[in-house]
C-alpha cells in the first residue's frame, strides 16, 4: 500500500511543471520563528515592543511615524544573515536543478531559497537582504541596516535607507506578482507548504492554479480543494522532503 511519500513521488513523476507556494513554516526548521503560532513572532513578549500591535511594528505607518521603533524591531527580529537553509529549501533547489520545479513563490523575506541554490524565486513580500534609499534609490549592502550605528540609517543624499520588504499598508511588488501568477497558472502540479493561507492578497495566488495535482504540506490541515488529485500532509515540511529525497536517492 502506498504511503504519502510514494504518493508524492508518483505525483512528481507524472508532472511536467511544478510550482511551489510557501510561507513562514518553510523556514522554522532553520530557526526562524513564524508569525502566528504559539511560539511565533506575534506571540513573543518583549517589554520594549509590547505596547505596539505586532502588525504595526511591520507597517508602513511605523516606518514613517516611529522609525526608531521600526528599525530597532527590524534589527532584533529580522536578521537572517547567519541562518542556513534546511532540508525543505535544499530539496526544492534539487527539484529545480533536475528540471522539474519551474519556480518558487515565497512569502518569506529571508533569502534562504536562494542560499540553498534556487534560481527562480518570486519574493512577493520582498527581502530583508536588500536595502535602498527611499529618495535616490541607491542600493546598500544586505547587512547595512544591521551594522549601521545610526538609529535611523540615512543615505548620503539625506533619504532614509529601508529594507526592500513589503510592509503592511504597502502594495506587493509588480514584477514578483506577475512572475508568481505566471508560475502558478502554468503549472500542472502545485505544492503549498508551510503556510496557513491567512495572509492576503498573497494567499489568493493559489486560485490561479488549474492543474491536476495539488500537494499541501502544513502542520495543521488546510482542507484546500482546487485540484482533481489532492495530497495533504501534516508533517513538518523539512522532515517530509528529507524522507522523500531518501526514497529518491537524492542527497541533500
């Protein structure tokens, strides 16, 4: 009798174009907390920030109205420079290398997919590893905000240097959105992993999928039914992909 690993491999074998849509749960096994779980970023108590709603600390309003608070929160909570990819990132990079995966649509801003070797990554919420001046557009190194001694990092032109991430109250980046929609709509197999599908408009992207096979990998059941064949896995995504890779003879 086939188990979930054999079933997943069977889905892969018959697919021509596989797309991946992922969220914070993809990176938790690397040590990056998600947002809404009991141990997530939104439920961590810090006297310095407890007076603010978690969403506010990641909002355009906070950046503009209380920039010192915003940058302190960013420096303490968003620094992923020394975090390493886990088996989920590595397996997806292997799938792309083997010509099966056509793209990754990620809500994460940690850059771990690229660090694992993935090339076609659509970062619909941007990246904490890119920084730019809001006035002149000058690009700054990935560690600039984290190493700057200025409470509010400023450019030589006088503008504020901010991370290239999509904050609450801001629109998603057009190029990433276009690429993400194209990637998902052209796929005949979609893997959804490590996301509760509760963040919009990003979560609505899966509605562009019209292929045959859907795989949902999340610790909590999501009951998504947008495909003829659906496989739902309630296992950590890194563990699941590691076991699949072992059966396929793929070294991560």
